[in-house]
């Protein structure tokens, strides 16, 4: 009798065993189901990331081989080869010797993922308070989970934008996208004037440096020196210097030098000076940009520097009949054209 198992302990062991088996094998929520789903999601993300990269190479007419794909996806060449073989069997890519290209189905799939990514980046930039270094990484995660219907609703909510905050075109819901334009800033010659149309957001260390210099889509620049692997130019009324490697991450379209206009900053107005607002810097986004526009900071509005606080910041500006206090860090984002007395 002393060797008999206590019924209570037997029941407890049985219940624990059942719980353990359920934890491992339960459909949908068991450990095995979770691991299989995670493995499936990881594989799908690699498929979609590979298609995105292949499309980007074709769009910009860049060579795309096994090594570059493996490097972009941060996987070994062996894994990249297996992934490409899978994409080929799915009819999403075609092999041409050492290079790869998208089929019509692959291009359609890639454009769908790119649309989801860029809509989410635009939403983060214009609606949320997320910083510019967070947009790309967050969109990289969301693009694999956002449905087409959710993306369409989100796009409608933010006015069906045509470009993302980096200047990349957002494919339409039917997969249409304009042709690639512009050339790398590193290719410009001394005396060239251009307008930035795209800033590459990877690698992050390069993107952070370009943002620190205030180089955003829409920024105009004028090249004053190019030698020894470096390029010097004027942008935002300041002299900037980049290596060719960094400058190649900026895409520019050439414009006639005579149409370049350098506006003053609102913060530069002296008390009593009047100016016409010409715009808000592309670096000012989201809630801060909307707040300034709600205060009447829109092109064509007249503004006068009326009064400084005891510390000199903020300054009260006369806008649409009201005195509005604006701090220097906000006034530094507002472009104006001084109004000459008597005009």
C-alpha cells in the first residue's frame, strides 16, 4: 500500500501533463503552431523584401546579382540562392545568367508591397509624431501586416499622396508608377543647380547625416566645388560638404540657375520688419506643420515682427490681425520674402 500513488497527486500530474501537451500541440495557439506561423511569416517577409529589392534595382537600372540580393537581405548567398529558386518556381522572377528580373506577376506583387510601405511612411511622417529615423524601420514591419484594403483606407485618410516623405513615388492602387528621374548629387558639376527629389533612407547612418544638413526633397542646392571625391554646395543658405559616397544617396533634378531663390527665415526679421510667407521647410512635418498652418503660416500671408519677450524667445508676430508667439526653433522652419517699405 505504501507504494500506491496518492490520487490527488495522480490527478495533479495528469492535469499538468494535459496542460503541457496543450501548450505544445494546441491548434493556432500552441507552441508548435506559433513556431510554424513565425517561420512562415519570416519566409514571406524574405520573399517580399527580395521582390522589393529586385524592383528597386530594375527601377533605377542597377545590376542585381546573387551577392547583392544576399547583402540586402542580410542572409548567406546559399540561403539567397534557395530563396531565388523558390521565387522562380512561383513564377515571380526569371533568371538570365547571373542576373534576375521580375515577371509581370512578380512586379505586381512588388509594387503592392512598396505601396503599403510608402503609404505607412507618409502616414508616420504627416500624422504621427514619429521622428524621421523611425519611418523606414516601422514601415518595414508594417508592410508585411497591412492589408490592401487597410492601405487604401489609410491613403484616402491622408489625401491619397503621390510621394512618400523621402521623395519616392507611391504606386497607385492599380500598380502605376512614374519613371525614375534625376541623377545622384555626386554626378553634378561645378555651377550646376538642382532640386532634391529623393533622399535614400538606408543605411541609417548616412540618412541621419543628410537629415542633419537639412537635405530634404524639395531643397534647392548649387554646386560650388567638386574634387578629390568630395562635393561642396550651397543649400538652405549654408555651405555643405559631402563625400561622393554620401552624395550618391541624394537624387537631384537639374534646374536653371536663374530660378533658384533664397528666401530669408522668419526668425531673421527685426522688430517692425514685414515679410510675405513663402512656405514651410520640408523638415517641418506632422503636427508641428499643421499647427503652423492653422496659425495662418501659408504662402502669401503677410507677417510683421511685433514684439520680443524678455529673453528674446519667443517673438510675437502679427499674422492675420492677431499677435502670435512663435519660438525661434519654429520660426527657423518658415521661409519669408521681406517686404520693402513703400511696396
